[in-house]
């Protein structure tokens, strides 16, 4: 059986079925070809005339080639080849053929598939009953009489009858060899004709890059939102534990801040998880995507550290700062406060925060009090300042973070400048 596997094994049978499907798809074109041949004067004995059938077949192939230029031919052909030819999916292209090169390759495949399928189907339909009839001649008097009536007296001679089963078996083996060869030819041509073109590979790379950008963007949202909330809650809970017996009022305020922080963070987390489930990129008009600078007062009230907030202009007005910039600025401030909580939030001096609307950009400056400087990267590999730099760069802005010699001593300073418009948005 192992020797016969290339001819009658599962893979060979599936490839044979693939060819039969091609022959079935060829039939409408072949019938139109027979009409054209009959109109040209070859209608007499069309189905009994081999030259007339070959002429109809030759007329059908150009029509098949024209049909192969339709974009949806490629995904249908790829699906059939992937299921029946045993070709690894990575070698096949996805989606309709949209470029000229892809359409030319697809029509070449479609013509080859239907042409070989028509030949193999014709051989299968004609040769199988003939071979079985030849094999049955020694065992059926009715078959022998029918052959005699047809004038084939040689096939009823004793020596012919003795060789008839072998002759019929040889025909079937030859038919299987032809089908296996045609199937192997198609399989070898699949990666060339239905594989991705350079344009397909470029489009796939762009899709992967876009997907990665969306995932990174959502990952930053989760990191900033959840990281800030955990830092704030940890600080508030620790402070409340230390004064639990001495200052019940402070404990009450700390628990209120923890409640507000967790409630706000759960809402933001639901919004981000909802976007992940929808598997789409948040749009600039998606209000559920995240808060903007208009929600900054709530963040500062429950962030866990005292903040001296100054503003110039009205950064919370969407007519002044477009929503996408406002949301990114909120996250930048949130992550800056998270850094303070993680690395320098133990002091009592307020963190200085300035948000100023300039003529063409939004400026965010955050300074830690002297002696309360956070490290650039916290132990364990924090991504906060790196995320801030990425957010600024994606909007066409810039950020700086590091020691700064102010008027009252050395401080840690975070400065971010964002354009007031982004992604083609204009202020109204």
C-alpha cells in the first residue's frame, strides 16, 4: 500500500478531487465553446467528434482566462488549494487580487486549473467505465456479445480475454498516474501563481505594523491607567495604616480617595478592554477611549500627592486642544504623577504642574520638589518615561526628563511639548 500511496493515497485523492472540481467549473465555458463551434459549422456529431470537442475546449480556455481577472477568483482558488492540495498556508496569499501582477498570476492559475481539470475529468469519465468493461469481459457473456455486436471481435479472442483484466487494470493505473502528475504539477505551481506578490507582502507588513501599533497604544493606556491607580492606592493605604489609630478623619479621606481612584480606573479599564474585544483601533472621536484634560481636576484631587497646578489658557476646551492631544496630555500628566508616587512621593512639598496653551503647542511641565527626584527608570524596568516619549513622538511633539537646576535647588523636571493639532485635525 505504501507504494500505491502516491496514486491512491489520501493526498492523491484530494488532489484528484481538486482536478475534478476544476473540470466541473470548466463545463459552462465548454458548453459555450460547443455553441461557438456549432455556429462555425462543426455542429454535426459534435459530441462524437474528437476534433470538434478539442475546438470547443480551445474556445473555452480564453473565456476562463478572462474570468480569472475578477478579484474574488484568488481567495476562492486559495481556499480550494489550501484544503485539497496540501500546500502550507504561509505560501498562499490572502484576500482578493488587486494589483495587476496578482491578477495575471491568478488568471494563469485559474486557466491551468480548469484546463488540467477538464482533461483529467474527461479521462476519468470516459476511461473508468471502459476499463471496467474490459476487465469484466472474461466474466460476462453479455459484455462479450455487446463487443461482438459492435464489431470488436478481437477482444473476445481467448488470448485477449485472458489479458483483458490486466489491460483494464493498466488503464486505471495509467489514469491514476495522469491524475497524480497533474495534481503534482498544480501543487508545485500554487506558491508561484497564488503566493503573495511583493505588493501583498508589503500590505501584510503594513497590517502587522498597524496591529502592533494599536496593541502598543492600548498597552500604554493600561500601563498608565492601572499603574497610576495602583501607585496612588498603595500610597493612600500605607498612609492610612500608619495613622489609623491617631487620625480617623485622615483615614476617611484616604479611603474616599482610594474609592474614587479605583472607580475611575475601572471605567477606563472597561473602555480599553472593550476596544481590545472589538479588535479595532480607537478613533479620535471615541469618547470612551480615555479622559482628557477636562477631567484633570479629578485626577489631581485623588492622585495621592499634593500638586500645585497652574495653567495658562484653557487646555480643557476641545475647541482649543483637539481631543486626541487632550487625551494624550492627560495620560502624560497621569504617568508623571505615577513616577512621583513610585520614586519621590513621600514628601509634603507639592509637585509643581504647569499646563500652558501656546500659539501652536501645548506645554506640560512637571517639577518635583528638591530632594524628591524619581529615577529615570525604576528598579524592575518601568516604562513610564519611555511611554511619555512615545506618546509625544506619535503626535509630532517632544519630551525631556532629567535633573534641573531651579531657583530653589536641584529638581526633577519633566517637560513635554505637543502640537495643538494632530493627525490632520484642525481647531474649530
